[in-house]
């Protein structure tokens, strides 16, 4: 039985789907935050994207899923002879539950090995399993503060460091962080919010025909998942090929000074801190251009990605009661020719 609803079968939520595709093309963008009403397909879209992506090669017998051609590998893979033996696996999609302990996330002492064999060995955690894939946190705004601090450190460095119980382990932990939640249940800490490259807002569809289509497709999937997935097999294959092609071409896509200057005007006009906003705009515009098979990023690409790249970077303005999306939209109209 198919494990996931097809990405190509998702109705509506265009901005969310586009943000996930952009993050899949260039993971350096920094992940995606999806906030909005319950039951709007947030977790469905994330899991569908992971199944859509082509499988990856990993070093055989490596518990951290190291890249055979990569330079950032664990100590065991560094000691392996070259060329390293490989195997092909699906892109990891790891759920981080709210009740997870720190040991479950970062790893810990393998108790069975210690008690039965008297050996101290490392038991990999969720961060190890998520390496080179996606780490998905539902209700991310309810995550405990000490876990937030932990994730911020690993997301920034791409390395998980465990030093406890007489063990010292460092392993790569590079993942696309995807969070979802309902804004009515609380805000994210600014430090974690800043780690998300893109932020999208989803809402319950108001169009009657769209609502009917969503319900009909979901019912068809639950009643005949194999037949339903088969109907979208071609669309899924075409979308997968588009992602692979965009990944191959993104490094050659040019971002002209016109787009960079427009990005700087937008961020300056909105008063964003630092230059992370400009960097995200540049990378997201380039990834979107690659998806569009364009040789260079344009102002139109910038317009499309600006709301999702900037809405979560705005300071609260007590004089302006407009929402962040409205402020970004207004800045686009004022700053972009």
C-alpha cells in the first residue's frame, strides 16, 4: 500500500508547495515554516515531497547515512578505504515528536551493548537519521526551549556533537528543517524563527469547488490508494525530473545586480536585521529560476519568493497594525519597479 499521498495531487496551497520545492532544490535556503489552520494539508505536503524526491546514495553500513562523495563525513567513513561501498536509500523524512527526550534526538549510550557486552557504543538519534533528508516538527511552536536551543546549534553547524557517558562522537547532521503549527497556539522563539529560510501561511480554502475537490481526492485515495497513486504517477515522475534538473542547473543560474539591489531595497525598507534576508532572497530566486529553466533570476522570481522569505523576519511595528504579509506586499509594490 502506498505510504504517502502524491504531491502532485494536492489541491491549492500553491505558496506552500512552491516553498517546499524551492527548499528541495537548494537545501542551503534553510528550511520551511508552515503556519496555519488545522487540516489544511501541512503534514501531507511535507511527507509527499519526501516520497517525491529521488533516492540518495549512502555509505554502506554507515549509521549516519554519510554521502559517499562528500567531504563532511563521520570518523568511521573517513577511515574507510576509497572508493567507499554504497547503497541507495529513500530520502529520510524524520518526525520529531514534541515529547521526544534529548537522548532520543541527539543520541546516547547504547544500553544493550553496555550491559550485555560491556562496551560503550553510541546509539544514533533522530538527528543522525535525518542527515541529508528532512527533519519535520509538527506543532513546532510548542517545542520545549532546551530542545529549541539544541536544534539551533545543530542547524547552524550541520554537525551533531555528543560528549557524555565517556563517549565523544561527532557526525554530520545536515537536514532541511520543516516546521508546522497553528499560530493561535503560540509564537516561535525568534532564534528558531530566524533559522527557517522560508515561511508560508496556509488557510482553509474558501472556494467551494476547491473544497469539494480536496474531499473527493482524499476519499479516492483512502478507498483505493494504489489506483489513486497510479493516476498521478506520470505527474510525479515529471515533478521529480524537474527537481533533479533544477538541482543540476541551479549552480549556473545567474543573479544579476538588478535583482540583488532590489533585494537590498526590500530588506532595508522593511527594516530586517542583518543580511540573512537578502541571502535568502538571492538563493530562493535562483532556485525558482532553476525550476523555471531560466538562465538567470529576474524581478518576477524575486516578487514570487519575497513574501515567503521575509514575512517572518519583520520586527513588530506598534504604529503599523498591518500583518507581516501585508507589509511585505506593500514593500514589493513600493520598492520593485
